[in-house]
C-alpha cells in the first residue's frame, strides 16, 4: 500500500493553513485580491503535485520490474573494483602484473550454494613469476562478492583489475581461524598443485571484523600441471570423480563446502616439473593422469611407509639426481650491529656486500639462523648455558627483492627471532649467542655461501620483548 495519497492530503492542508495565517496579517484590500486568485493557485498546486506523482509512480514501477528481472536472470550489480593491496613493488616480492599478460581460463565451477560460478586466471609478474588467482566470475571478469561482511555486504560484484595482485600466497588476515588466501605464485616453468581450506564464499580478503559462518566457507583445490596433464581425480564424499584439465596449461579448479572438523585458514602447495608432480593433498587430489611418451599413466600420492598404491597404470618413477649438494663458500665478511637500549637487546642490523646481482625471483639471498626450534634439556643449568647455534633445525629469512651487484644489503633481525625463546615446561630459555649464514641461491645452479657471523648478547643484558624489538 502506498502513502502518496495521504502525503498529497497533508500538503494541501498545510498550504491552506499557511494561507489562513497570511490572511489574518494582511490589510483588507490585499486580502481580497489574494482570495480572488487563491483558487487558481491552489488548483495549480494540485496539478503540480499530480504531475510530480506520475513520474514517481512510473519510476517506482520501473524499478520494481527491473529488480524482478535482475533477480530472475541472476545478474548482479557491479560495484567498485578491488584495489591492489599494500604498495605494489615491481622489484620485490612477487612483483606486479606485466601489462597484457592476465588471462582468464575457461574454467567455470559452480558454487555449492549457487550464484556466480568460480573461475581462475593466470598472471605473469615483473619478477618472473606466474600467479594463479581464484574468484567468482561475472560477464567474463574475475572478482569478489560483497557478502559475508566484505564490501559492507553491498551484494555487488567487485571485479579484480589486472593490477590487483595480493602480496603473497597467504596474504589474508585471520579472523576466527578464517583465511582468504586465493592467490598462489610460483616461478615460470614450474607446475603446482595447491589447496586453501576455509575460504569465504565471497572470495574476498577477510580484512573485515565480521565473522564468516562456517556454512559460507569453501575448500579450494587448484593448480597448473603443464602440457602433459590430462585429468585429475579427487574424492567427493564417498565417491571418486575425474575432471579434465584445461589443455596446454593443465589447469584445474575444485570447489567444495568446508568440512566440519577441518582447520580453516590452512593450505599450501607442492611444486615440481611437468609430468613429475605427484598429488600430496590430504583430502584433495587422489591421482593425476598424464600423457607421457604418447601413453596415459597416473601418479598417486606418496604412499605412507608400508603402504602401496592401487592404481593400475602408474607412471614411470621420476629419475632424481642423488649427487650430494655442493656449496661454494666465498667466506666474505659480514657486519652485524647489535642494538641495545636500557640493558635490553632489541635486535641486529646485518649487512653485507652483494657478490651477485638479483634481477628476478629466480635468484635470492637468504639468511639462515641454525638451531631455531632445537629442543634442549629442561635442567636449569642446561637452560642457562644452552647454545643452540649449529644444532638441528633452523630459521630462514628470504630477501625477496632485486639487488645490484656490489651494493650493500642490510636486513634488520629482531632479537626474539635471533636469540630464540625455547619453551621448557613453564620455563623460557634464551641463548646468549646466535650464528647467521648468508647464502645466494639461483634455481638450477650450485648455491653459494657468502659468509658467516656469530653475535653474542653482552653480559648483563636481557632480551627485549617482541613489541619493543620491532
């Protein structure tokens, strides 16, 4: 029921009251003249109201019909494009997309709850990487939906521009164990099989405080397996299903409902070379079918100790090199400046001269901290005198950026990272000395150790908290 007739009645009554008030304050001669023309003006007011109501009613009817038509056809209104996250740097991290290289694959996978299908596109970056982006598809564009708290729940489709590349594979923030990682990057020429568990059905990054319902989470399995790949097998409940991959790229995409009991916000990817990659997903792929030397064969997940695969046509085992890993050692000097404030060690500024250039993600410098996470005895004396440097395990810092040959490279390492806290019951151990190794890695080439240095906490100092160290 519309309230427009009542509005019309109230407007007319208001006009009459105003006219009566004005007549009481006017002189008799002007009042007589005004009353003589009052009917005409009031009639004109009624006509103007009616003329105004006609387009309002017409627009309301048109809007209602348009809304019904959009809902029936499944069309979703388009919202603002997704903005690139952070400050994209063409010379660091994954780089930025190379103009003209973004290509949407023909994959269209239905969502378990309906609505827009899911799709995937491939993007080449300035640092020689290939990134896969997963999202919802509308009118040939990849994007995200304004649901589950994303984009203020505007219900619109927000396209992902060609330059909207997230920082990293796990770029999402975590709220209630919910991740929104929908992008994975790898070196050009590599093949991959990955999974992300518990992704919002909006396909958007969870930077909002609204908690996503478990029913609105999705498990995503995706990858590019290369020219030799033919199809992938996966479990769907108690059944096995097979899906053909996109020819040439060997791309596949599987969307499933989030399974209760899974840990949302987890995932990863395995990398390899064409024709050799095996599925490793716990609940994802159960087999990959390849065409090798003109014959179809399958690769299964790595069998546990004592287990066996039951596939009939196993591919030939890849031939791996068993040569020992050689490392060239340059023994170049490293410099470490220990920062101490009010008797608390905040961290170390490590610097060195780069003997080799880094011009893409194919090569990088790494800082290894041996002994991180090494278990030690819980005896009090062992806690005080523990020296973990050189033990098993270790931490690794990758300098993912371009570096010129001969330039000075600096890297800040916070004290809690370097002088590792080691839990031991209710005690916390701190090592007083730590070693840092700098190496240069280049895909397919012998790694080179640049240098090695050990830093020690001065006597009488303590470790700063993690917040203070930053």
